[in-house]
């Protein structure tokens, strides 16, 4: 397979869609590096914990109720309930749940939350098609890598266009994972990518007081399932959907990269290893701010002595979290840098508890938010997408002194990874809060740890419902 050497005489767009589809179709478990396999097991565990917790939130309950209503039953599990649904409806509900509280995994450069789109799509298909754990991991590897590379290529131009990357790029990522899960050959896999991509959607205004940002992930997971299953039945999609000059993904969504970069070193350099996990229940762009404020707090900064806090962000960071905070529900608080900074300074923590309804408009928090300013610092854009979380914070105190802090990588990112013990604690906490009993939690930990050795993933599906 040609992976990036474009024929000099050709003026046609680089055939990234077909090359990516061929790689997805040909991928085998044996060629996935062991480090990637182990990292993906952690990604699955994290997605399951996030999904169990998200399924208990109002938007998660509505989505799963709707899946049951629309399906009337089916082969695929829904997080935290005994009802089952069709593959497509389970993917919709479970994807919404995984992205249901801003806790799911994140890849800095691409801005994609891959676990919320790929894991639900592949899990639902794996149950319906009696796929082994090894095959499930291979399909997840295909979906993660395809999505992350497309997100990298689409770049800041796309991620600041008004569309939500997890809803747009996520549709292609889920289609790639689903295509590999049902073993589509290369031509059909290209059609699956085309059908998945044409369903790409997700308007970023949903962060203001709406539930719909959660739905973007579920809809992308569902789009991937539909793309693969329709392609298997003979339905065709544009096999140049990524690179087409007129109406292709990159052109339509203001992507600013070279399509050839998507397949360059594909299978040799794994973006999947750069996927990180979240310690805080906030937009990933706010995590370096939280880390910085917590560090300053440890050095003596206190809210009652703060005169002004200035947070300097990259263009993408400012786009995500730099807007003036106004209480408009949990989503708005989770997507706001000033709220995150205030919570970190007041409580030394920005966990699930900080987004309880009575915290969103509490007088101490709102009073502190008034003394916090977010600003775009063009100098921070120089590092590119991989450095987009870098923040520089200056605190001016009531006695005229200043404190400063710079943080480049958020806690939990590939640059500052969570330990396995921390990731397990996060899972236990989320699964326990979702109502799973200890035996079911232990069962899920054991099953995900041995995922590549499971002849069937049905025990995993049962454990997600609390069954043993």
C-alpha cells in the first residue's frame, strides 16, 4: 500500500479514503503492537466507567429509554440496565452515555474523544455478531487510529469551525471500527467510511444550556454502525469522501491538512498511544488551567486574597473555554475555564461533585468568576495542535504581589499520564456511583484486563448490566 508518496504527475486529490479503508480491512490483531493493545484495554475500561456514570444522568436515561422504545429489544447491552436494544440504537444510547459527563478519553492534537464513538459502536456489533475480545480490540484499534489521524489532518481550522470534532470526525472513526468489526473487505470498507462521513454532524453551540453535545458522540457511534452495515448490504458511499475537492469532508468542514498525512506511517506510528484520560469532569481544554490553579493554591494562593486571575490560552483553548461564564446548566459549567479555575481555587478539586446543581450559581463561585479573565495569547499557538492545552496564568494579589504558572500538558494526557492505579480508582468511583455492586465492578475489571483472551464478549455485556 502506498502510504504517502503521491505520484508527481497526478493532479487528483490524494486517495486517502481508499488507502485508509484498505488498512482498516487488512488490520489483524497480530500486527497491533502490544503497547497499543494494553493501552486500548485501558481505553475500554475508561469508556465503560464513563458510560455507566453517564447512563445515570438525565440525558443518558432519556437516550437509553428511547433506544428501548425504538428497538423493542435487540442483541446489544445498554449501560446499567437489563433492557437490550438494536445495534444502532445501543450505539446511540451508549455513546451518549460515555460522553455524558465530560469524563471520557481525549486526544490533544485531534480534539477527538475516541472512546465515546468507537467503543459503543464496536461493542454493540461485537455482541450482535458474536465477535471475540481479540477481534473487538482489533476493530477498536482500527477506529481509534482512523479517527485520530483524520482529526489531526482536519486540524484547528475544522475544530474551530463551529462543528464538534467528536460528532464529525467521530462518525468516520466509528465507521472504521464497525467496518473492521464485521470484516468488510477494502472496497466495502471505503463505502462504509463514505456513508459514515456523510452523516457527520454536531453543532458546538450545544455547550450553552443544552443536552445535545452529549448526543454528538452517540449519533457518531450510530452513524458508524449504519455506515458499516449498509455497506455490507451493498449500499454505496463516496469512496473519496475525505479528500474530494467538492463536498469532501476536509473541504466541507474547513479542514486545513494534507489528506496524504492521514495514511503516512500508518501502522508504524500509532496516534492511539497519545490518547489520554481525564482526571477532572470538565472540557479537556480546561484541565491545564485546573492543574495550574491547584499548583498555585498549593503555593499559597487563596480566593480571599486574589485581585485578578488572567488565563492566557491558545486559539483553540480560548474557543473552547474562554467565553464569559453564565450559569446555564451543567454543560455550560463544564465547558468554561473561569468556572473551572474558580472551582479549583475554592475546593482544590474539579470532580463530579463540583457540577452539582447547587454549585453552578453559588455566590462564592460567581464572585470569584468576576475576578477571572480568559484571553487568547497568539504566542501559545506556535506549538500547534499538540500543544493547544498550554496555559499561562498570572494571579495579582491584594498586596500588589504576583504569582505565575505555566502548564503545557494536562494531568492524564500522554505527556503526564495517569497511573494504572489512578485509572482503576476512577473506574471504581464511576461504576460505584452508577449503582454497580462490588462483584460486578470486579468482574468488569477482570474482563477488560483479559479482553484479548475472551472467546466471546457476551460476559462483558452482561456485567455492564450488573449481571454476573
